[in-house]
């Protein structure tokens, strides 16, 4: 199998027509040999999270569809397990987001719990965008539906940008939940103070006030309570496990380690290993603390008539180099960035593409990660699999034997003019199931920005046909 290398300069891909389709009724998708691709199902409303369940079904959340559907991984037939009417789903960041199946799901004597995270607006709402909450449901095997909702944690601030929202169970049996910082200090939220570094007070925790949880990764008991061994930060123990995050939309357990992917601003998407009490630097640092290209432009200090540009400061705005921030002892570097560019990089070279010129910036928009421990695919063992939105590509990131760093070069696969939102792997390790967004910007087959997606709101099924 040809290994394809990538850089933000070229995004060079090779594609070979696929053959030997096993389900003639499904649309083909062109991918490189020895893989074949098909559209398993389509017509989904912004599918966001996918899990391969022990019932041999794909469990999928639909962000704007406000549903959880179960999809047959061979035929693509869909069954609705739950519709969450109260979910707020308009816009690009609202709706039904992450989902986790309990570790004992469908085992003997299990309560068959499913945890779902979504945005909503309460009837007595006094906030601008409402809240996010994590709710536990029970799966009824007879009706094949989710019932008996129980709120696990509530009143986490929601926003029209950067809600995060991935959930997983750790090796310790705790729930880990990623939260973005609501996109403060950028775009239409530029004049709002970024609070990814703010830690809660003891009073806030006592009152159940979760306003300081933005830009954090939470760790909680399955009932939503704070674990006794959570880190004490600034003298306070809370649900917070790590902080200083921008928009972490990927999380996966690799043995006893927890990896997370995080969207960068205009450069420096990140792959991190989460360490209890760790500070990951945002908004003072993007990627490594190297003073390369990124500066913290604090638009909250700007006059309201300032022209907001994420990469060019208004002369009246406070600007801070990465090295100006005195990194604390608990600061953690990423293990990989996508991509760091040198100081002086011109982000406006691609402005000929109008509102979607940002697709030309040196980021790939990592939307999720999974782990391929081992299986029949040659060269894929011990790899992080990362889906990307802008690149419309799967990244394979090999880990070293200690699973604490990246080993070798990054390889990329399956480029199509789509936004890849999440990925699941079949139990036999031979098939990938990739969710695609229903709308948005990506790269076409000539690697130019486009809003014309090839397979919107679909699950792409990509099968390995080679030898070990």
C-alpha cells in the first residue's frame, strides 16, 4: 500500500478507483487500493458521533436532527432510538453532540446506560445561548429505544461556537467530557473575554455554578459527582481534569493514557496526551510555545470599532507573544501539531476564495480521534486515527511503543470533497465507518476550497481488501 505523506504546503493525495464492491446497491466512493469504498447510508442530519456497539450496530448522533439512530453496518438501514425534542440544534455548533455507551453495555445484568451530551435552552432562560447537559438513558432491548432520562451534569454554558462535546469512559471507569471555550476572542465573539484559563472558586463549585468549565476537559463519576482523586487546582477540587483548551473535539483511551485532538486557531491544530491537572496553554499558546506565527491578540481589550482579523491586530489591541506568558509548572506541550508555520506567514494569500479562504490556512480541523490497536491491515497497528473537516481526509498517526509520542511520519488516506466528522472501526479491524457533515467548507479533489460536498450527511464505509 502506497504511503501518502502530507504537509500544509501541498496536501498531495493519490487516488485509485475502487472495485470489488460487495453491496451493488450502495454508491461507490473512490479510495486508494487495497481499500474499497461505498456510501453505507445518507440523508443524516449532520451526523456527529459514531460508536460500533456490542449489538453489531452503528450508534450515531445527529447534531441537527436531534436524534440517536442505530444503523446496520452492512445494509445501512436506520432505526431511531431516541429523539431529543428539547435540544437546540440550529447553527453549526448546537445540537446533539457526544455519546458514550457504558463499559458493560448489553452485558448480563447491565443497566444498558447510554450517555448523551447536547445543547438546550431552558424555559426560564436568561443566558444568550442556553446550556449544555449530559443525560443518561437506558436502552430498552425490546423496543430498541432509549428511555428513562437522568441528568448527570447540567448548566454548562453553551455558545454558538466551540462547544466541544466528546465523551468517553476512561480506564478508571470515569467519564471524560471535552468542552470548548465558546469561541470567545474570535469572529462574532471577538470582544468576549476568553476564559479557558479561568478556574472556578470554591463558592462556584458549592453552588453548582459551572461557568468556569469552558475550555476544559471534565472528569466525573458516572453519576456526575466529583471524583475524590480529581486534581486540586488553585486550591479547589472540581470536575476539571485539564484546562487551557480551545475546542477539543476528539478524545480516545489508549491503554492507560487519554489522547485528545484540538482545533487550532489559524495554525497549530494539536494532538495531546491529557495529564491530570495539566494546563494546555490556550489562549496564550497555540501548539508549542515557540513564538512561531501565533500571537494572543486580546480582542476583549479592543475598542468596539476595531476591525477584527484573527491574524492581524488592530494597533489599539493588546498583543502578547507566546513567550510573554510565564508558563506554569503544569503546562503541557502537544505531542504533535498540524501545522506550525514560521513567523511572518501570510494568512491572506488565499483571500481569493472569499468567506471560505480560511480553508487555505495551515490547519486541518481535527474533528475526532480513534485508536487502531492492531488487526489485519499492514502498517496500521498502534495508530491514532484522526478525521479532519477542512482536509476531508483520515490521518494515520503512528505511536511509539511506549504510546507517549508520535513515531515517524504522518500518513493520509481517503480524501474526498467532504468534511469527516467521526470514525468507527469494525471489531475485525477491516472496515472504517466515517461520518460526513451535511454542510460546510472543505477541499475539493484539486485541493481548492469548496462548499459543494460530495456526500453530505452520510456514512462512508471503507473496507480493507489487502493482506496483513
